[in-house]
C-alpha cells in the first residue's frame, strides 16, 4: 500500500472519528459551554489523544514510518486543544486582546518547535539510538537483579517514601488555609485544628523521610560491597594478558568510582524518581483544584526546561566520560610512580614524574572546567526561564484575586506548590540522564565481569601421583601486546623428572616466556605444553598451581607477617611446615634474629626487608608446597655466595622434582643436567656444560656475554 493511499485512509478515518465524537458529545459540550471552559478543554484533549492513537495505529499497521508522518499526526491532532488552552488561559484577562492573540500564536509555535526537537528530532541514527536504549534497559535490569538480596530494605524504604511524600504535599495546602483564616473571620478552633494538622504532617514527613533515607543507604552499602567482591573475583580470574593490556588506573576506577555509580542507578535514582513522581502527580492535582488556568500557564515551562535539559545532558555526559578517563590516566601515572619509587629516586626522575602527573592533572582540570562552564550556562538559562514564568504567574494571580476567582491563601498555596513542582519536574527530566550515566558506568563494570579469560581454567584432571615430565611440543607464541612478533617459533623441549634444566641466552630470547607458559599465564597460538602426557589445560587449576611453582627474579611479598607470606594460599598451614621451608631456603636463621620472628611485618611489598631476605622468603613460599615442578628465574641474583650455596644444596635434595632454571651465574649453570641455549625463540644448542664447551659452538662463544661471576670466583 502506497504512502498516499495510507494518508488518505488516515484522513478518512480521522474525519469519521471526529463526526462520531461530535455526535456522542453534543449534549456534553452544551452543558460544558454553559458552565466552564475547563471541562471543554478536557474533552478536546481526550479527543486529541484518541485520534492520535488511532492514526498512529493505522500508520504502524500499514508499515509507514518516518518523522514526517509522526509530526503530521501530532500537529493534526493537538493543534486545536493547544490553541484553545492558550485562548482560554490568556483571553479575557489580558488587557489587550489583539496582543493576547499574538501571544497565543507565539507560545503555540514555540511549544511546537520545542516538541519536535525534544521528542521527534531528526536523526540519521535512529536504529543506533534504539539499540543504545535497548542496551541501557538490559544493563538497568542487570543492576536491579544485583539488588535482589536487599529487597526487604527497598520495599520498606518505598513504603516510608510514599508516607513522606503524602505528608509533605498537604503542608502548603494548610499553609494557605491558615492565611485565609487569619485574613477573614478569625476562628480559634479552625486555627488550632489547622496548626495541629500542619504539625502532624510535618512530623510524619520528617520521620518517614529519615527512615526512607536510612533504609536506602543500607541497601546501597550492601550492594556496593557485593558488586566490588564480585568484580574483584572476576578480575583475579583474568589471564595475565588482560592486565598487560589494561591500565591499573582503569581497573581501580572500575572498583571504586563505577561501582558507586552503579549503586546510584537503582537505589538513589529510583528513590528520587518515585518520590518526585508521586509528589508531582499529587501537586498537579492540588494545583488544578486551586486554579487550572494558572496550572496550565506554569506548565508552559516544562517543554522549555525539557529541551534545555536534553541539550545539557548530551554535552555534560560526554564531558563527564572524558573526566573519568582523564582521572584514570592520572591515577595510572601516580600508581606507576609510587610502585616504582626506588627506580624514580635512583634515576633522579622526581621532576619528570611530577611533570607527567601535573600534565595529567591539568588535562583533568581543563575538562572539568569545560564541564563546569556548560553547567553554569545551563543554570543561567534555566533560572531566566524560571524567572519569566514566576513573573507571569504573579501577574495573573493578582488578576484572579481582583476578579474574585481565587483567594489570597489559595494563591500562596499555589506559589508554594509551584516552587516545589518546578524542582520536581527538573528532577524528573534530570534523573533519566543521570540514570543513563549510571548505567553507562555499570556497562564498564559488567564488561569486566562478563569477560572470559583467554586461558581457560575448566580442567578437571587431579591425578594422585604426578611424575613431573614436561614437554613443549612445537610451540609458537606471541604476547598479546605484540601479536606481530613471535617470541617462540616452533619450539620443542623436554624436561625430565629429577633432572635440572638450565635455559641460557641473551635477554629477550624467550627464556622467561617458557616459565610463563608453564604457569599457564598465556595460551600458545600453536602447539601444546604437556605435563605427564596431558595438556596443561586439562588439569584442575588449583591442583596445577600446587604442583608447579615459580620463584622470580623480583620477589613479590604482600603486606603481613613473614609467616603469612611463606604460607600464602595455605590457610591451614602449621608453623612447623613454615619453619621447615624456611630452613631449606636458608631463611630460618635471619628470621629468628628479628624481634618478632615469624610474626614480623614485612611492610608494603616487603619494603621492610632486604633484597636477599625477600628472595629467600619467596623461595620458602615455593618449597612449602612440595611441588613436582620448580621454576627458578634468576633466583640467586640477589643472594650472597653462602646463601646461594645453601639454596642450591636444598634444591639438590629434591631428586624427584623437575627443575627449570634461568640464571646468569656460571656456577649455577654448570650443575644442570642439560643446558638449553635459546636465541630469538629458537633452540641453538643443547647438552651438558662439558659437552657444549667441547663443541666450541654458540654456547662457548657466548659464555662471556651470558654469564657473570663474582670477582672471587673469576
């Protein structure tokens, strides 16, 4: 069916509806005209809504859509009631009738333009807008589901919210009655009863509002704790590649700022929305009962405020997102400087770090200035609109009192209601923008929660006996941050139980990558890493990391005692096992010399201990698990010769364990059962120290570059 035929059908349908409604309402219109114009307006607006609904249904059924059709339907149906509303409101009380007609036309034209731009804007991305709204709706429902454990708090808070609003609405009404009692014939009984009712409503409103706020805050606190716990748990499950490609500032921002915004999306915003909506509807009813003409006049402020708020929300939300991103970048710069404070001081880079942080802060300040400027202009224009409406309301209010259409007390009550009504309408308009902003923050949080680690942890294999036979089969691997550069290329290697294998080579050759793959920090693009003939991903995650442990060149300790760090991840570990592991790592002696022994606090990241002490505690933390495969990455780099010899002896006492060592000390390499020389991700040579030296090949030529010796052993 062509658009022309559909339009003709719509016109005929509308004409039939007008005739039917006119015949049905003839008697009613006669009564209304003889009584009051307000009832006639109700009839006209009702007819307009019915006609608009039918015409929209016709176009929808005929699959005819578009902004032009929508605008024609709205203008065709509502132009008459809009005109009649303005005419009845302004004519008859305006001194110059011709000027009043001009004002009616101007106001109607302005309202029409504002209506088009606010509700039916021209848009080339209509489908994109619908998709965004759908996503926001889905996110909002997900946030609501997180509030399920707190439904008792929310229901109770909603009950107190309704009570507070109902009590608050009657206070202005009785204020006006009190003024009328004082102005006309004074009656002590009426005066006292009015005062008692005002006191009752005031106390009821205050008490209910306090209970409402407390219950909502309880729900918010519980929600934030629950979401942060869930988010942190999801973050800990992510693979190492995620943390390498995601800045620390972004993660901390999601944990702190965005979780709080999520809580506002439901508890605070729905609290404000329900309270404002109930109060607005009640106030409109009471205002119409006081003066429907003044009510219509004051409601002309709504479309102006709506358009202004729409423009403001668009710019403010965009700038707010930029502020959040800028704060995350500043936090990231500060976090890097603090975590690497030793390097900063060592290279005297304090001024450089300060300048970098100041630059990030200045970016944040400039964006905040733009955001605050937008808000200042918005507030200025909004208050000018409010001022104009208030002047018009006071002018017409004086005329109504002069003509005896309302009392002074009623005007005072109306003014009090209008003051609150304007705030409530602004809140209703604002709250949707704020909810979208909050839902946007929720989307960022859910993005982390929904992310599936690239390295799966779904394995179930937990054999009672594990030999520790490791095999790299044709491994090709690139880091997520450098996908175009292969670190390992068709790499194959075998680690036998009870044997010590040493990886040597220049930096960047792929040695530490082998350790990372064995810990399942990454998943190779091609090939498999096998443990006792089974791929690593087949093993249960917790079991695998109890059988394969690693000690790195830069040991990481956590705030707490030495005992807590050695028994990290083993909550039921006895002090006896802790001491045995410390003895094997040659740490027991220096620990006992500390004032509090194993209960000594190590400080943040082990800052209260020396490098050698931290290294030995890290080794003890690995040995206490009695693993089958031990990965040692430059562990002796911070140890003195005596401590190194003791640790090597402890490792030599583990004949059934598979050892993989990365070192630059020749004394450590010489004791290996096999030495693997790696360069650019490829094995150049392999064999024992003696065999490789006799070959006088790659290993022999690179010996001086690969290994460093103490002067005493040179």
